[in-house]
C-alpha cells in the first residue's frame, strides 16, 4: 500500500491519454465521492467511450485530459476542449473545461486550471467556459443546489466545495441551468386542455417508429437544431453525433417514450423521456461485470424505472411564437406522460432549462413542476 504524500508535496499534472493515467482519470470519482450517499457511480464502460472513444465528437472537437498527482496519489482531473462548431463569443474564441474532479485543496484546483488554460491559450482561446462534459449537448453545468439527492441520468453531481474553488480561479457564473420535478399524473390546466382539443384537428401525435428509425432520428435532430438554434450557447448536433447518441439511448427506452407532433405528415415537435438509469445502477459501483449486466437488464425490462428524465424536446421555430407553439409542447408532454403513468412512473425530471427561458419555464410550471436542481456554468477571460 502506497504511503500518501504529505499535503505540502508539489502537484504534478500529467497527460491522461492512456495507461495508468487514463485508468486513474476514470476511477478518480470513486475516491472523491467515497461516503457521499447521493453520488451514483457512472458506468465505467460508458465513461471510457465518452471521454476516450467518442469519434463523432472528436471529428470537430479537440480534447485533452490530465490527472493531478501528489506523489503517486491521484488527487484531481480535468479536460480542456476546443470545438470548431462553437461560434466565437464577444472577444474571440471560446474554449471549454470539463470532467472536473478534485480533492478539496486550492493548490490542486490551481494546478489543474493552469494546465487546461495554458492548453486553451495555445489554441487561440480568449475565454474558457465550463464544466462541459464534453459539449453542451452532453452533460454540462456544476451542481450548486440540492446536493442531498441523487442526480438523474446525464446530469452531474458535485461536492459543495467545487463552486467556491472554481471561483477562486477567477471564474464567475455566466448562466444557470434548472431541472424541474413533476408528477406525471398532474392535472392539466383547463386552458391548455382546450387549446389541445382545438389543435387535435390538425395535429397528429405518434410514437417513435423503430422500423423507420433513420428517418425519425433525422427528424429529431432537425427539429432540435432548428428549435434551439437561437438559444444561448447553442452548438448543433452533427448527424453522426446524434445518430450515435440516439442509437445508444433507444436501447434503453420503449418506443412510446419518444413522441412526435406532426402537421400534414411533417414532424414539427418531439419529446424524449429516458428511464432514469441512475435509479438502476446506484449499487453497481460503475461495473457491469461480472453480474452488473444481468441486474441492469432485469431492472430495465422487468421491474422498470419509477423515475424518468425528459432531456430532449423541441418545437420548430416557425411555431414557437404562435399560439400553436405552447400547444405543441403540451401535446407531446401530455402524450409521453400518459405512457409513463402506465409503466408506474411516479417522478419525472424535466431539463435542463436555461434560467432565462421564460417561455418553457412557464409551460412546465403550469403543470405543477417545481425546481429540483440548479446547475451553473462558469466563465473567465484568458
């Protein structure tokens, strides 16, 4: 057993592209969250694929990874990313940091950020924003409210000290992201019910068609990229990224957890609800072998998840500022929640949603949703 280095020992930040450093990168959360009952260890096989083998992302986004050591002991990790699809912000190019985990030590945070920021400056970045794990279309934001309950699928967890430590490195919060909790058996507001009844004459609601999944994946990506193109921080999904994400997630969810709204046969809105995988894997310690696969499959296919997360949703821009826009959003929400009720789902997290997206917040607050967790993105000039 290695003897821990003294707290005064220097911090050595090393690239974590392969070998022992890559293993330490993937396993570090086990140490950081030891004793934290709200932490759900992510599946290591999924983390390895996302961080080291994400070919669709790597086609347009350069990623570097590091682990910080004190002596032989890993004490922190970080990534830095430069995405060619990221539009410039005021002042120049924007780089990202992500996958941040570290012990509660200012020197460790300083060494990690100095390394990441040096790498970003060398590639022309004028600002750095994060955490992005690894892009805005994956897991983003630092948990800053409600640390005592487990996060849902594809949403992060964090110790309370991360925010203050990041701010010590010169960062300031630039945008908050909210998730909402709602019970699927909510009573729909009468005004929304009336609008939905009126719209049903021209709007058709249907589930995902697995027999023509390529067309439905393309429709989902097209609606998403159109619906969110004016949103703060938007970076489009490439066809390759969306197909890989959709194929992986549709292995976990029934067809009717994806609902489309169509007008004259053209998809104009969609919603996707994911079974909350974190509910299923909390005791697997991130491992599917030797028996984790069997447990996960039984829980998904036999017991079923009692919680879900609505993570992907969109209404085409041409309808967003008309009376039909909120109605389309309500119709797909209403359709998917009825399927959840049939499967015994009792808790639904919706989000993330930008704190200043008043239109979407109003729609989901009208159905009785309350804020569940708050995540924060930080930024600083370089």
